[in-house]
C-alpha cells in the first residue's frame, strides 16, 4: 500500500495468513525530454514481496 512502512506491510501479509519469503525492489522511471532526446530518470521504487501460505494457518 502507498504510505505504509515495510514493517506495516509485512504485518499485513502475516495477518492475511502468509509468510513473506522474498523482497524485490523495482525502480520507477520517468521519461524526460532533454535537448530533443528522451532520457529516463529514476523517481522512486516499488517494493514487491513474494509470500507463501503460512503452514500454521492452514
């Protein structure tokens, strides 16, 4: 979710009955025109977690 910390995200994943196993950070770029050429400028990052079903929750 936007504007939540990583710890809040992990807690939300665990409350849903999953266990996070991998964290991936993907850069977010913006196209910027400079002198007639397109340049890509990093403007942020997206954090994605891979998770599996918690065996204790089954």
